[in-house]
């Protein structure tokens, strides 16, 4: 009969989780890409419904640059609120799961902000802005006369 050595078992568990942490990194990249595509699809669909409104704004004197900024601002708002809600839900769920699991083992984990989290937030923000660029460019290049004549 053999007694378990905690140090050896924790080292073995950590080495097994190395593959899992790489899987989580790949999964997070896939989720960032999917979220960017969702922002793109949402803004593009919203843009199709609002072409008449944007053409009216252009007829009232808004410049192409200002319409571009409006759409980019919408994308940034979605990204910022999504990131804040994601962080709140993620930290809350982490703490709940940590409080459930902590009595079962000797390790106690805690959430701490790191440079990796800031890098992930920067990547998410950059991907969201990139996803908002195409709808913003399309919105700034609408033909005011053609769009307003369709709305009549």
C-alpha cells in the first residue's frame, strides 16, 4: 500500500492541467472571434434598418466622418458594456465556484488582475473595433439621394 504524497500529486495535476490551460486559451481565442463576428453581424443588420435615418442625418448636414464616428461609437459602447458585464459575471462565477471547491482541497485560489487580463481586454476591444469598421465605412458612404428616394 502506498500513501499519496501531496506535493507529487499537485505537481502531477498541474502538469495534466497544462494541456487544459492551452485548450482554454484556444477556446478563448475562438470566443473572441465569435464575439467579433456577432458585433459585426449586429451592426451590419442594424445598419440596413437605419440607412434611411443615416441618410436623413446626412441631408441635415452631418458629414461622412460624423456618421462614421456614430457607428464606431455604437460598436465601442457594445464592446465596453459587454466587457464590463463579462468581467462581472466571470469574477462572480469564479468566486462562487472557488468557494464551493475550496473546502474540498488544500489550495485556495483568488482572482487577481494581471497583465494577461489587460492584454485580453485590449485584444477584445481591438477585435470589436475591427468588426465595427466595415459597417461604419458602409454607413459613411451611403448615397443620400438614392436612400431618401427609396424611403418615399
